[in-house]
C-alpha cells in the first residue's frame, strides 16, 4: 500500500466574519493517492472551492477563514505550517487552476513574463532559461507559435487559450498535485472537452495527481478513478466512479446524476 499524497481528516471551515460561524465545510475526510485522479462533485455552495482552497491555505480577500482538522501532504501538516514553508509548497508542489482564467492573470503583463516570474521564483532559473522553459510549457499545453505568443497579453487570447496558459502556469513547476476547480465552466462545450483532454494528458505525462472539482457529473465520467460527492459542506457519498454511476447510494447523488444530459448513441 502506498502512503496517500494528501490526507485530509475532519476538515472544517467557517468564515470568521460570519457571526453565526456556520461551518461551510463540516468535518470532511478524504485522501488522494500519488498520481490518482479524484473528482469532487456537488451543487453550487456545497463547499467544493472552500475545501480546495483550504489545501492551498487560501482565504478569499477580506473574508478570513478559520480552518480546523488536519491536511497532511506527504505526511506534513499544512494547516499549521509556517507561512514561508507554505508559500514554497503552494504553486510548486500543489498547484491550482481556477474557474475564471482572466481573474487569475495579470492583465498588464505578457503571459510569458508571468510564467517566467513564477519559474524564477520557484526554481531559481535565470530569466533566459526561464523563457526557454516558458516556451516549452506553452507548446506543451497546445499554444501554437509559443515563442511569439509569449509576448502577448491575456486579452489577446481566447477564453480557452487563457485557460491553457493558466494550466501551463499550474504545471510549470511539475506539482505532485493539481487542483482544478471547475476549470471548464466558463468555456463552451467543444473547448471544455479539449481542456479536459489536455488535463488528462498532462496528468499522464507529468505523473501528477488531479483533484477535479465540478458541479457536473458529465465532466468527470471517464476522467477520474474515484469520486467524492459533496452536499452542504459534507461528503455524502464516495466510491469508484463506475460504481457510483452504476449504483448511486445516496438520494442526492441520484439527483445529480439525473441532471446529466444523456448522450445517445449516434446522437
Ligand atoms: N468569502 C465568503 N464569505 C462568506 N461566505 C462564503 C465566502 N465564500 C464562500 N462562502 C460560503 O461558503 C459556502 C461554500 O462555498 P464554496 O464556494 O466552497 O461552494 P462551491 O461548492 O465551490 O460552489 P460553486 O459550485 O458555486 O463554486 C457557501 O455557502 C458560500 O456561500
Ligand atoms: Mg466553487
């Protein structure tokens, strides 16, 4: 048996400003093995993003979150790790792709310069070496003429291409765990499929574990090995993806599955 890459026990989260201190994540436990692809599915507000961000120890600006429980990454406790050590893990060993690619990019900097900076900070490459690596990364995520495109600004890319840039940034330091929080929600259906295929290919090629968050069961079918179903800040059901699709145990899971549009053969 391999030790889990990530092991979360009894995680709780509430917003400190919330007078009632309602727990938006209410004591959840889960694990992700090295190289494993795991899905988190639940409707809007079920606590998926707060859970993902707890792993990165990211609180929304102006809304400090209080966390409880344990988040162990390679056996090391992250919730109490000092800020400098946590900063070293974030982006380097655990990386995240968010739903809205525009808000995660600096609009006044070329995408190449943004990737260069991350590489220089985390890996100590020189600017020249970083740029060579940036071009390789843009090529890796399927951006044509990467050397020229590196000088373009975010607004010069389509939504799907911006998401590819964010994925390039996320995998730039070869993280052991990639968290993708609704990475395709803002994109149209054909582009969604391309981005999901890209994530699966990179996961295979780079040997990363993937935590794929979505409200749509259709997105994870054929993508992940195991699923956690979240509702109201709790995990209500978990199991191998095939088993869960074939025989959902929980009423809420059945309702989510019923909402997935069926693709009829030949349709
Ligand atoms: N900055 C905040 N301040 C107060 N409450 C918040 C904040 N962000 C999220 N919440 C609350 O935390 C709960 C969980 O939110 P979360 O964003 O994790 O849901 P989600 O499952 O990611 O939903 P979605 O599918 O819409 O992204 C929700 O009830 C939400 O209202
Ligand atoms: Mg969310």
